[in-house]
C-alpha cells in the first residue's frame, strides 16, 4: 500500500431532480511509472492507481482505466445527472491490490 494515499471528492450536498452536477475527485498518490531509476541505477517498481470508478445508486457513472503516463495525484472532474437522492461511491484501484473508497451523499431539494 502506498504511503499517504488520501482520496478527496467534492459533490454538491443537494440538487434538483434531473439536474446535472459537477463532481471533482483527487487522490494523493505518488504514481510511480516503473520507468525511472533510483540513485543506484535500479528501476523503481511501478505503483499506480490503474482504475477509477464512480457509482450512483448501484449504477456505473464512470469507469476509467489509468495508464502509467498519468501524473501524480490524479484528478478527475465529470458531470452526472441526479434523478433522485442517493450516494455516490468512488473507488480507486492500486497496482499493489489496495482499494481506496470514498462515498458522498446527495439530497434532492
């Protein structure tokens, strides 16, 4: 498990039924590509977040495959239509098998 990994998400606390909301996510992660060498000339093992998903009410909103060329601390911003109150579930998958999750509820109001 990478050290200091911290997922952050920003979801509006409420929306009107049928409204399209903007969701912002960022995860603090070093994202080592596996192509750099350490001071001794040895390859630093690859360790990246290789997949990101977001679900709402059991339905997939976004599913992203991430390649080694992505920057440190990957940031995603996307829109989602909200027809009813519910919970967004965000999941990041690490090369080492670690899974990082965060959830945010949204109300209809």
